[in-house]
């Protein structure tokens, strides 16, 4: 899985393009939720599996914490849409496994095994 880190995208005084502003907004959410030392990558859309809690979203992106360290991945919402199929986006506050196939994102909620096992006993 090779994802590119997000770097500061604007030169001083330069107006941001809409896509740059959207990434900047997503990065700001990562920093506010996970702290100033958090790292952020954009999901590799040709392959990759990402697991963790959804910590935020913007108009264009879903933001997911990955691992136990302050790391996050940004997923483009448009990649979750499939022509002719209803879809629901991953919800903030819930854990999901998001994988990519054919440049499309597929999200599956990760169920909390411990709670389910306790309920079945």
C-alpha cells in the first residue's frame, strides 16, 4: 500500500484551488482530533485496505484513523459511489474496514467482537 503524504499545498498569499481547500479542511480535522503531530495520507485507490474509526468528514472526504498512533487516511467520497446502487457512507464514530478494488471504495463496518460475544453468553 503506497499512499502519498499530504504536504502544505499553498504558497504564501496564493489562493487555494477547491481541491486544495478540501484537503486542507480534512487535514485540519485530523490535527484537531488526533493532535498536531498526526500524519495524514490520501488513500491509495488502486489497492489497499484501511481499518479504523471514522473521525470526521468534509463535503468531499471521509477521514479515518488508522492504527493506534495518530495517523489518518483520507478517502474521496466519490469513490464510494457505484452506478445503479444505493450506498451509504461510513459513519463518524464507527470503525470500518475500507478496501479498494477497481478504483472503487468498499466499506464494511467492523463489529465489536467482545460486546457481541458477551451478549451471546
